[in-house]
C-alpha cells in the first residue's frame, strides 16, 4: 500500500465536488450561529462528533469489506433529512467518477452499477480508499477531516473569515479528530463482526433541521 | 456496581374479536405501575404511572409493549419522568422495547424526560413495526429543570419497519458528552429537543412531503414508510406546541 494515496484522496483539489457544499455552515451563518472563529470551532466540533463520527465509521467499515449496500442503508437510517440524503448521494456520485478514473477497481464499478444515482459519499469514500490500497484508519481520518474542513473553508467565503483563523480552528481540532478516527475504526471492526447496527448513530438535530430550511431557500451559495 | 432498582413493565394488546382491544398482559413493578384508562372506540388506553420519582443513579427500568394484529393501543404517562442523581452511584438505564404487528397500531405518547443536574441516564428505544403496522411515537428530552444545568443524557432511537431500519438516531448531551453538543451544529443552547415518528403503510407509495414548520422544527420523510418530525425549542412547553402542530398536520 502507498500511504501517499491518502494525500491524493484527502486533497481539497481532488475533483470530487466537495467545494460546492458547506456542511451546514451556510445555514448556521445565516441564522447567526456562526459569526467568527470561535463559533466556527464549536460548530465543527459538534459536527465532528456526530456526522463526522458516523461518516468515518461508514468509510472505515467499507475499507474492511463490509457490504456497501448494507452500509448505504445504514447511512440512510442515520440521515433523516431528505436534503442531506440527496446531498450525500450527489457527492457520492461525483466522488465515484473521480475515484474510478484514479483507482480503477471492480468493486467501485459494482457499486456504481448498484447505485446509478450515487451511494452515500462516506461509503464511496471507503470503497475508493480500499481500491487505493489504504487502511480503514486512513479512510476514517479522511472522512472525519472532511466533516470539519468543508464548513471551515465555506465559512472563509461566507463571512470573509481570515483563512489563517479557519486553518487554526482545524489545527485545534486535530487531537479530537484523532480520537474520532480511532473510535470509528473500533466501531467498524465491530460492524465487520456483528453487523451494521454496531455503527454509531450520533445525530445533530440542528444540522438536520437547518439542512431542510436551507434546501428551501430560493438563492444560496452552497448546495448544502 | 450499584444497589439501584430493577423494574419492568409489560403490556400486551390483543384484538378482542368484537372490534375492541383487550390487554391480556398489563403488569408493572416497583416504580413502574400501569393503569388502564378509558379508551376510545377500538383503542385500549394505558397510563404509565410513576409510583415514585426516577430513574435514579443505578436504576434499570424496562418497558415492553407488544401490539398484536388488529389491536390498537395508546400509551401515555401521568407525569414527566425525571432523571435524578440518587443515592447509588453510577448511570441509570431506561429501555423501551415496542413491537407492532401488521394491522396493529400503537400510539406511544409519554410525557417529557427531564435530565436533572447531576443525573446520568441512558435511554434506549427500539421499535419493530410490521410492514403493515402503524405507529405514532413521541420522545421529548428536557435538559435540566428550570434554570438548572442538565445531567448527562444519552438516548438512542431505532425504528425498524418490516425488518428494515428506517431510523437510527442517537443524541448525547450534558457534562461529559462529546464536545460541541451545545454548540451551533447540535443544540445551540436549546433546552428541549424532541422527535415524533409516524409509521404508516400508505407512506410507502405516498411519502409525507418534507416541510418546514418554523425555525426549530421540520417534517422529514424517511427512507421507508415513515416520517420524522425533529424539533428543538427553548423549553418543554414550546417543544410540545411544535410537535402537536406537526402531528395535526400529519393526521
């Protein structure tokens, strides 16, 4: 395996369409709940320990070879907001295109055939990481990091927040990111033994509620 | 471990063959007492009566209800449940296991769960509904009594319809919960959070449309014949108002 493949997969310039999504930051900025670096940090921390943990566990479990169709159903059950399910599938489809071109694999092809409209992004991420020869922990880090890097870079655009401040937020979250990635891999190993019910289901009510409010806006900068 | 109270309550609802519902099992012990009250039409109505406050630290309560084919059951509670620290150290557990057969209907509408300062409670609710069963389930968590910091509260709600999981949702809040639980992504200072789950076979062909009910409440069609109302509010009263409005608009 090549650990450097992780840098390719986690690179913000990897052409998977993530830049069009704010991870809920746009709605939180509009509601006044994110208004600077410290509220951005609290937002990212909450997202990391809920949606981030769930995504990281899904990705890690996919690397371990758990059936992606079952993981996709588990992701649906953990995503009550239809706007967020749609966004996750759109992102999954875009990632699938990029991943198939980068790391051609029969498993990616099979998943693309199974979900022509896209599987949940963390599931695709896991299968892509597997195709790239990465480990479960690599995919968990990638998913957990994306759960906070998306809102951070979106907030730079939404609030004209100093990019140095946004990057410092991500650096301060690094120790918690380590713990979330570890927990995600632990859960994924359990899933490989006992099934998808062992996946974490940590939820963030305001992320779900705000995603529905956001989807109803006539004009918005980000898709979600 | 602890010297807490272990208590179980059981309800079995059965179609009586004359268009009504009988309750061949209705038993509760210790702090979990059950009382049958006047139902309406085909529906049997049961009230969960807390004989003392709780659960306290170390307690483990379990409530099980089974609704058989063609039976209709409505379960409420006489008062809010308050999680308190108690004498015995350690966490308390409250498990709810509900089963609704095809053609059965359960309305599970208890009062709020209040997480008092210093308490530590983990609530687990698992519901299995047949593909042709019906469910209305409400859960409301209130973080702290008036002007009080909450205790540690963990909850997980799993709903399966026809053997398929349509909702799996956990919430962790209070001291010791993972960071950010009261921040802008999760609760943002709201002290009441609630869920209303509606399972209905008709939703398979004709799902409930997604709808915004205000800044703190939305109706969301789930991936399956079910809908979830998710709501946050500053207090229990306003939360109930939001969920009541949502229920009316779904019925």
